[in-house]
C-alpha cells in the first residue's frame, strides 16, 4: 500500500509537522477520537485518498469505494496505452473502440463516447463539452507522467459535479519538487508502433522544481483498416514554494496529431483522418493558513480543435456507399433525389469544431474541532464551442455553470466516521439548480476491519452538445436535404439514487488488503437519442433525431478487489465484478405508422469482468509479470446488438523487465511487453475491431 497524497502535499504536511511542535500537535489529539494526521501516519506506508471528498483522509474513512493504481501497479501492468490501466479496476469497462480510439466507463453500457464518468488530471477536468466525453487520443499525458491514479467507484457528483454521475478518475502527476527526472525512452512494437520521449527536470533550487516532457507516439493501426494515428506532445509542470506556507503550481500541455476515425462494423468500412490540436493551462495557489486550515485557488483552461476534410458530394457518396468516385458522380447526375447535392461540399465526419473551457475554483479546508473536518468551496465554468457539423454551424455557443460544494467529516469516536457531502449546481443549460447530496457512515470494527454504508442522490446536467446538437445536409440552393438531428425542445438533468455497503479488511503482517462493495444504482431520466418522424416529403428520409430523457435502468451487484504484497518484490492484485443490469429506453418512431420503439437495456454491460496481476522480482535486476483479463458476453449500446453481441474473451499479457546500472547516477531499463500472449483473437467493441497478439520493446535511459 502506498500514499495517495501528491508529493507536494506530503512535503507541505511534513513542514507543518516540523513547525507545529508538540504543543500544536496536541490540539489534533482527542481522547475519544482519531487524529486527522500524525507524524507516524505521514511517514508510514498508509493509504490516503482525497478524490472522494476533497479532504485528505484514510481510505477507511472514505464515503465511497476507491481503487488506487500506484507506480508499482503501473510498472507491473505492462500497459502501453493509459486506458489499459483501467482494466485493473473492478466494475470498470475499458476498451478500444477501434485500434486507436479508446473509451472507459464504470457500470456503463458501452458507447463510443461514454458521458457519465468524470476524468481529471490533478483535479482539472478534461471532460469535453463538444463531445460530451473524454478524447483519450489528444491528452498528451503519458504513463511516465503519472504518480498514481485514484478511481472512485460509484457516483461522486457530491464532490465533483454532474460529470461524475457514475464515478470519477483523478490522474495525479508526479510533483517536480520531489520526483523530477532526466530520461530518454524509446518504444517500438506491433504495427510499427513508435514512441519517443525526452524528459528533463531539475530540483536543485530548494524552492523551485520543474519537469518538461516532449515526445511522439504513432502506429499504423490495425491489419484490416487504414486506421493509423500519431500524436506529438509537450508538457511542462513547475512548482514554486517561496516559504513554508505557500505553493504555486503551473502546468502547461500541448498536443497535436491525427487519428483515423470510423466504425469497424464491416470489414470494408472506410476510415477518415481526424486531426486534433489541443492545449491546456493550469495555475494553482495553495496556502497553509494555520495548523487547522488550507486555502486553494485554481484556474484552468482547456482548448480543443477537431478537423476533418471537406469532401464534394460525390466523394462523400463514394465513401458512404463504398463505390468508385466515377460511379458516385453518375448517381448524382441520374438519381433525382441526389441531384440537388451536385456542387455541394460536406465534412467527411461530424467530429469537427473547436471548444474552450475556462474554470475557476476556490477551495477551503479546515478543522472545526478535534473530531470534525470540513472542506467547502465554489467554482465557475464557462464553456464555448462552435461546429458546422455537431452544432449545425450556428456560430459560437456559450454556456456557464456555477457550483457550490462541501463535505463534512465527523469522527465522534474511534469507532465511527461520518461524511456528509453536497454539490449544488446551476447551469444555463437547464432551468432549475441541481442538488447532489451523499451521506455515509463508516464503522471501524477494528484497526484491520471497516464497514461502510452510503446513500447518494445525484444529478447529471446535460452537456453543451446534448442541449444544442444539430446537423443537417443542405442542397446546392441552401435548402435542407436531410435533417439528421435537431436540438431538443426541453431537456432535464439525469438522476441517480444509489446505495452501497462496503467492507475494507487489512492484514498488516501479510501486506494484504480486501475491498468489497455491494451496490444498487437506479438511473432515471437518462439522456439518449430519440427518433422523430416528419411529414412525407420533408426531407430524404422524413425523420430526424434529438435527445430526450427517455432511458431508465438500474444496476446492482458486487465489486471485489484484493491486493497482496506477498514478499518485498512480489505483488498480486485480483479484481472481480458482477453487474446485473436491466431497463428500457424509448427510441421513438422512425415513421408515424411505426409503433414506439422500446429498446431493452438489459445485458448492455458485461455481467462478469475480472482481472489478475502477478508480478515478481527475480533478483535485483530482473522482474517478470503476468496479467489476465476476462469479460463476459455483452451487447454494447453501439458496436453490437442482441443478434450479434460481443463474445466473452480472455486475454493474458506478459511483461519482462531488466534494470542495468550504467554509472553512479545512470540506469538502463529494458522491458518486453506482450499483449494477448496466447493470440486468442477477439472483438473488443465493433465486430471487426480485432485484438490479436502484440509485442512492444521499450528502452529507457535515466541520467
């Protein structure tokens, strides 16, 4: 088990301990209540987390189940893509949509763009309003940047708002104050995969540290499709501590590249290159007010530009129908319904446009008395987007959000910890404010065993895309030829009511930990696409789509996580999740004469998922690991149907690494990672998105 506070936070608490001396420390002690922090806690190997409540707390005091993916697990996993790490989280579905497009959700139903999971980097949301999801291909962050990851398994809207309806991920990067490095890394592997990265950092100044990383990542895609990808990135992270009470962090990232997008549900599906340019900036000031309080102010900005080619109507028709260009041009001339498209131009895909997200947040942590701690704060977010496809060329659309949040932790005795959290949000996307409360009680049966019960009622406010999405194809005269989608007339927030029982059991002598979560989640008013028929002759197919609150479903089951460090160089991590899901969504009518399409949501997530990681150091230089994944049959909302579900699969990965000292301060790290070792080919999302055996060799020189 490892710390889950950032290195800079740990450093600040150590400085605080040095200043507070015995008299001040005594104020944190109560005869009948546990300490919030003691020097022994901070310097020992005890798991602390902050992503569930924003309060640093022992994992046994958290109101929600958490999985901590630390550096040891990251190194042992053999992961090449960031998304692969989330396969090690019980209840989470992580998958490649196509060879170079990825998605992750917790207890979700599998979509190209899952939209009910908040993803953050150092507390900064990377959720994209224009896509209503996360674009994993344009992040720029690499596995080497990460200190650890905290995954909240269950609704975390009371702490981080609407996007965390089903869960939250917080990727915590390495602090340049205590963990900067100088290194060169090169990876080469399957389908001409090439990764090159240079890292340079310095902490020689006692008050200032920085880390710069830059690199390239690319591959040729799958064997069946022309779905290659490449990305260039630059990251900068600095931390300045002028005194014992203030810390100023500055982060900047830049990413530029392209990925081929398409639906691999046919073996001759055409793919289109989508280019992306993104950058982000974050400025964070942290002040230690006194031994009982902290203040933090954060500003951040995310920018994303997506671009796809502009095609003539003939080129677009040739791609859509998979016919030669000359034949498509003839059809435009001869078919009456297609003739109005002559001379028009269309975007090759709808993923085209730009967005900006500006966010400001103030957070205050304080200890009210020896038994009670509080965090509260407020934030403002401005979202701006424009797209000629996703938003029908309506120009720039602005939406703003206000939020007020708080979490109270009360420990009346050594046996009990109570957490009460609340998020209040007001958005210009909906008329009424949304309130998301959570109440949890943790009973500490002993130092090794904790039981937890929690109730949550949470909301997800519609995204900018859901509220304003619209797309139509127009003729050469500007008339609508095909109305594909239109903004909804009215849209409310989704709601979830969840209840959970948890158990955390430690075996300190064996360095083992068990985490068990029983859950019930009921989602109502789920936002989904809905068909609306039009009078005959309105457009080419006399229908369009919008989004409405038309889905209701419930989840119940169990998540199980076991971690055992069976010797100083050995690690075993096992996960299992059982998910029973049922519900229905109203898809509307494609024609007035059609009955209402009530689509089943039962079985839209895998009933069983499991993973196991076994890693062992053979000596001071060699380490070997095996990782096994299992997912049962499922019918994703996209990419599959009840007649053609995705079959269950099992996959085994192998990792072998060697570390060789090159001098007093230099080392050479070599690693071989083989994914799907036994070459059991399976389809992961779309039917023809095959996963076969893949091998990667990585060399890293640290100096």
